[in-house]
C-alpha cells in the first residue's frame, strides 16, 4: 500500500510514522494504513459531524457558552472579554468557521467560532 499523505480523521498533512502505525499530531489519531477501516469507525465519524466547543463537548441550539479569550471585533472600538457568558446560541453551517450566532449585551448580534468558546 502507498504511504498516506494526510490524517483520515482531520485531514492534516503533517503526519508521521511510528513503527507500523501513522500518527497525527493534531488530533492524536493513530492508524495502520494496511488495515481497512472498521464499520464502527464510520459510525463514529457520523457522530462527530456536530459542532464542538474548544473542549470537545457537542453544542446544540439554545446552549449557553463562555468565551475563552478576549475577542477583538473588526471595525469596533470594543471587544468581547474572556469569561463572557453567552446564552441561547444558534448553530449555523458556515464555511468561514464562524458557526455560532448569538446576541451579546452591549455588542449586539455576532458570529463566533466554536473553537473560542466552551459549553457552560
């Protein structure tokens, strides 16, 4: 079989071999390219299709989240402080990564990336 060029789980290209296994340093996925993927792995991939926060918790519409770091807002003098709690989020399918729509007091409606929040 040919050498793999990317991680089958996260598609990262900086993978490396360790004995007979290949390892992805980003998602810590380990696999043997000579062994076919089990059907259980495909079912797990379907579960992972949801939007997850920075800690890996699955998010849903109406959840409350906490902002993990100070986020500067383009074109505005203010920013969103770390620790700000945001209630009643709405999940959207965005190609630019901003997959949470929410309303923050003093700021208004804003789009956030799920990697900068954690489930409250």
